[in-house]
């Protein structure tokens, strides 16, 4: 079924069996209220995100970016873009590389969901190719180092000082993650996969002690940052904060390193998504980990647990996105690969629990 994602009027939207993602006329009125451009409005999807939805808005020669959840129905507490906007606004005065939030809308009568609008930043989100000036060994290495340095900036923020004291609970992060994603699996699952429960039990039985409570991005990887198009390699923005919270910083490092490919890795669906980091010059996982440990002073000897957690959570989360595809509320064909991709992620997590 082909879905109409962008329509002009509320009347057009009401006539559809499946609601659109963007309705231009009420959105233009909202932008007018906030002094964001003028005249005719156009909207085009950008990025390769498969969870929350991102659109490039253009009007009067100006560009903005709209961020909204996918079509309902949604799992409880997932895709909370208002919470994401709150975090970005709090981080704006810090060294963390985030886009500026320009307007926030909690009124669901406009698009059927809450949304926010942020500034447009020029650069490249690296997937399968690098900007030509960065596609040399020295710049590839610098980009990997930048990725760690930007993560350290996130974990160094005094979250109380920037008004995030009530953003999330201050302790018990790992326990809450296990409870939440165990429940989320029951909500998301489209089939029985006993390996998911097996990994969940291992994680509960081997839970480490959190070194310090910090802001946690929750989905920190190369594909969720924007790099400048010219040398020297540098990260200009970090995106996709929908899973952010206060918690254990090593959860971010675990996730980053399981999404990082290097020469000699086995070929899997998951590793192929980051195959570009196998090119000459990119740091190895061990080098990334060592740089992080040096800059934070954290003990990373138990990182295997956090890597297993990351893969297990990815399996649970992507099962939810796969469920949306089966339900017909998205036409993102990328999600079809998670028919086999979710079991692969769970098996990769299980393999980590069996090491050592």
C-alpha cells in the first residue's frame, strides 16, 4: 500500500485511510506564529532514520528541520519528541554539539502528534560514503577520534546545572532498562524468540555497577552525527536523542562499539550497516575504547556486558519498527530486513554473553 506522507490541507488528511506525516497549511501557520520563514512551504524527508521522522522544510529561501514521531499506534513512552526537544534546549549552552530548537508544538491537532522544529545545519551524515576531503586515512582516524571526544562532551555535562534534574531518575538506570525493554518486547514482538528472554536473564544476573550518572544519548553511533564537509574532520551536530536519559555512560560506549565495524569482522546484516569504518585509517574498537577510558577515567573492563545490552535493546526496538511495517503504518522497506535482522541481533547479544 502506497502511503501519502505529505498533503496540503486538513481536508485532504481527513480523507485518507492512513494519516499523513505532514499537513502543510496548518504547519505553515505554526511557522508563521514563530517567525520561521514566509510564503509557500515544502517538505521533503531527510536522513535514514527509521524510528522518529525527520523532514526538511523550505520556505522563502530558508530551511528548517521538522522532527515528529512515526504514525500511531506507538509503544508506551517511545518516540517522545517533546522530551527530546527539552534535552536539546538544555544542551544548547554546553559544548555538546546539538542543533538549536526553534519551536515546539504539543498541540496534536496540527499533525496528529507533537513535533518540534530545529535549525538546519550544513554537513553530511555518514552512511556508505564520506565527503571527499575526509576520505583519506588521516581524516578517517580523526573522525573516529572526534566521535569519542563528542561522546565525552555529552558525558561531562553537569546535568543539574542545565536544568535536567527532573529529566529522569538519578539512579537505577540499568535495572530500569532491563525492566523497560523486557516489557517492550512483550508489546513489540511479532513472533516467539526465546533467545531474547535468555539474553535478558543473563543481563539481569550479571549487572555491573554504574560508574557515575551522566546524560546518556541512547543511540550514539556514526550514523547519528553530522560531519562538516571539509577538512579537518569534525562533528558539527549530534542527532536522534529520542532514547536519551540520565544513566550509565558506558551504555553509550557499548552501543557505539557494537555498531562499529573493523577489518576481519564477520559479515552480518548489522555489521554491513557500518561497513565504511573498515576503511584504512579508522580506529579499531579497542582504540576507541582506550581513548574514551583515557579521557574519562572510567573502568571499561566490563564493557562486554554493555555491548550485549546494546544488541539486546536494538533487537527489541527494531522488532517494534518491524511490527509497524507489518501493520501497514509505515512504507519504509528497510524495516522488512528485520524479519531476519532481529533474530541476528539477539543471537549476536547471546554470543557476547558466552565469551570469557
